[in-house]
């Protein structure tokens, strides 16, 4: 049995669950370490961490990278649509 290793450090439990859902959709077993840590108490490295079996790290990292690319593309599209940082008065 593979040991579980960290593939993603989340700043918020919501992001950890989003990553977990995507990885599980791909058939990758996932655990979240520090799952019960409140955002108010995320100090000393006590943040949610997404863990997968060592044999699935590469696959998980590729999925996470695609999630980041997709999020950036969506942000860029919104900037193009509404104008980056523009505020109409």
C-alpha cells in the first residue's frame, strides 16, 4: 500500500475540497490533512493539505496544474470582458 504524500497546500478548506473533488473524479484516492483547522487558526503550517498515494502524485499534479490554468484563463476572460481594474463612476 502506498504512503499518502502532499500534492497541494490550500489556503482555505474550500480550495482543498475543490481539489479533492477533481482528483476523486479522476479516480485518485484523497485525504485532507488538517481538515478541521479553521482559517482563523491557520498558523504554524496548520493549513489544509491534500494528500494522495505516492504512486498517483504525477497524475494528481497534472490535474492540479490544469485546474490552475483553467482558473487563470477564466480570470483573464473576465478581465478582458470587464476591463482589468476599471471602475465606472
